[in-house]
C-alpha cells in the first residue's frame, strides 16, 4: 500500500493542530460526532433536491462501538459518505473542509445547517489515537475506500468493500502514559458521559452498547450480565421546544440534569430570537449561592452551544459580572467561533446577544421583585451583595441598570425595602435619604446618632454589608434625594433657634472644646457640641467623604492602612458629663484630661472601633473609680 504525504506545508502543522489548537483531548468525540451528523444532514439535503433518494430520518443513526481488547473506538454513520477523491482531498489536506465547501456550493434550506466548517476537527482524533482508519462509501458509488494514517508521516488510501453507504472511523487508542490515562476513553460509562456532555443535542440518535444487569428468572440475588444498544443522547433540546409544551417542572428537571445547582431555581426565562441574529437561551435565577460564589475560584458564564453542540462549558462574555449568578445556556447558529470551536471571537453578534441577555435578566428580576417579593428577598439574601458590587465597580458605570434592584434594611419597616419604596413614603419636609452603618442591625439600632432622626419619624436605611456605603457613595442620590449618613455633620433638620443656641454654646465654651482637642491631639478632626444626641453623652460624627465604617473596611485591605476618617468628637451639652467637664476645666483639674480620654474611648467603642491603648483605658477607669 503506497503511502502519501499530507498536502500541508509541513509535518509540523499537523503536530501543531493536534497539540495546540484543542485545550482538552476529550474534544475529539464532539468533533467526530459532529462530522457524522454533518454527513447525514447532507443526505437529508440530497433527498430534498433529488428524486434518487427516499430519506427516512428514523434510519439514520450514529453508532459508537468500543473494543477494549483491541483498544479501538468506532464511530459509524449512514451519511452521504466520501469518494476516493474526497477522502484524498478532505483528509489529505489539513484544514480543508468538505462541509464548508458543501455550504458554499448549495443553497441552505430552512432549518438546515452544517456544523463543521474548519476541517481540522477530524485531526483531533490523533490526540488520543496512534492510528486512525476511515472506511467510507459515498452515495451513488459502487466501491468503498479505506484511508489510514498514523499521523504526520502521511496516509494510505485504497479501494475496499463496504455494504452500506456511510462512514466508519476507527481509532486505535494510545497506551497509557504517566501523564494521561487513555483507558478512560475505552470505558463505556466515561465515553457515554463525554457524549452527553458535548453532543447530547445532536439531532440524530447516538447508539452505544451499554452493560445491563438483569435479575435471573426465579432468582432473588443472581443476575445475568449482558449488553444492549441504547440511545444515549436527548436529541431534541428543551430550548428548541415550544414553550407551550413545557411546564415549570420540565425547566426545573433540566436545571437539575445540567447540574446548575442543588437548589430549586426561583425563576426561569426561555428566549427565542429571530432576526439580525438568531439564538435560543434558557436562563435561571438560582435561590442559593454556590459555596465558592464570592471567591476568586468561581467561574461565571453560560454554556454555549452551536446548533446543539457544546462549544464552551463557560462563556463568561455572555454575562456581566453583576449578573454572574445566572445559570443557563445560549444556542446560536450565528456566532463566530475560532478554528477549534472552543472559544468565541469577540464580535458584534456576541455583544448583541450579551446585551439582550442583560436586559432579560433585569426584566425577570424586576418582575420577581414586584410580583413575588418573598422569593426576591431569598434571591437578594444570596446575591444582593453582587448587585451592590456592580453599582460600585467601574466607577458606577452600571448603576442605572442596578439601582432599582437594590434593597436595604429599614428602621421603620423592620425588613428589606427598595429605594423607590423609601422615597415614596418620605415626609414632604424631609430633604435626604438617611442611612446608618454598622456590623449588625442590633448594633445600628443602638447608635446614639440615630435618636434625633427617629424622634422626627424619619426612616433610616441600615447598612450592614461592607460594600453598602461604598455603593451609596457612588449612587450619590436617588430621584433627586441625596444620601446622608446619620453621622454627617449636617443632617439638614436643624431649626434656626437651635442653631443660634448651639453657636452660643460653642462661643461660650470655646476654650473647653479647644482644650479637649489639645488633649486628644491628632486623634480627632475636631471637638464640638452635639446637635443630635439625646440621652448619650458622646458620639463620633465625621467630616469629609470617608466615614468611620469605610475606614474600618479600608484598613483591612492591602495598602489601605493609612486611610482615616475625619472624626469629630461630639459632646452632649445637656448631659451631666458636660457639667463634670466644665467643673474640671474651671478647677484646672487633672480629671479634665481623664474625662476627655474616656469619652474618646467610649465613642470608639460605640462605633465598633478597638481601643488604641487598652492598658491606659483600664488605668483611667481605675482612676475614675478612686
């Protein structure tokens, strides 16, 4: 048998194809099944255009046979087959695609498409096989032909006999190596799993011989071991079925079958788009976050199919980060794929699909918020933080998309509320949307800074996530209402009489506040009488954009230790403590510094800040007790 050389420019090109184009060796099964499907599609097309052929789709199957003893896998189809010339031309020239030529030379019929276009998929066989044999009989031909190759050294091609039209591809699987267990491909269950993973929705049945154990007749514990042919693929994908034929249960079962999560999805969306770009999609909003969701190990993305063939297990380009919790898939005929069909080209079609999916997700979430509040709050407890990160990220570029999806705990409602709900019930005279920050709802409720606002009946948003205040800073306002912290220097609620009274107190006790500031040195930005305290003697307010809660969060980050809030120590001038301060000031007593330091440490404790010098604090308590 004379050996021929490949018609590529060099042997090195084949080596590159085998070892560099494909990320995973297992991809070979997807490529060969897709080629078999293409061959039967061509028979279908031939039946549409000629009277020579009566095409009965039920007769067309893809059969996979494993022979462990001889270490072979055979993939057989009853497709259109290849002539000797076509074998020489299509398999002898690397990257020569018979399917692409077929598409270019024939007018596509509605609902008809060919998957293979690049002509390199066949060569993925050499990633797992030492030798590849192709036996093919073309439609309308008397003779069959056999093509055999062991890789870059070339191939042989000669006439042979074959009873039926179609193609058999026989792979002689490599021996195991220290780095690769090729036996896995000869395991029936492992190969079936790969077929399900990549080719579950090929339109023709994929038949495999599967081991079967049956209880012997008349026996309670003895089994007969045999094999039987089984169809291992689903064929018709759920996303191509009519929505009216499907129930919620069907979508939930599909969610479970695809291992999208162990929870039950809160919502699903079935999308079918025709027009400038065609695609189908099924999207799920989960109830619970995966264990690794808020870690760097989490991989976002939707499954990507091209005509029912899995191209990417995760296509991150289809989801923005703030909607990374969405599970599901997209199937499109129009996406531009790279030569290995494992990666997307970043083109206009991809961006269009991504943008449409983003709009659909927001629509579903708003519907869930409006019509099923209980389930939306379940979703929000799992993924609300991600939405808030989305508001903060990219300098607020996406805040318009996400703002109406946010919820925060309310002092008035004692539950989660939206910004729209908050603003809708604001008193007419209220100028700002007020918020308080803390480690927990219980701690925030005890903050002395909230008293004045609560006494007026104003609602306060309680922020307990570390991202909350950063997100509100980016939002700045909602429906022309500015966000304002309860610790802000100006709450916008002081009446003129109170303001004048306060200014008189500042002037009258100016020396006292200056001396307190001197005792504390640079620990505080200022010391002043409080406009907000009712029964507590002291609290912190802040000037500037960095709040105390933000300082705590930033101090835990790399290179963030130097970020400090401008703390203002506020003293309740109507509290007995203030009288003690004035008395110590008048007597020029050492107690003045003692009281000042204790008040400063108390303010730190109220804010959840650590005491800077615990030993000095303990000593000061003992001095006070004496």
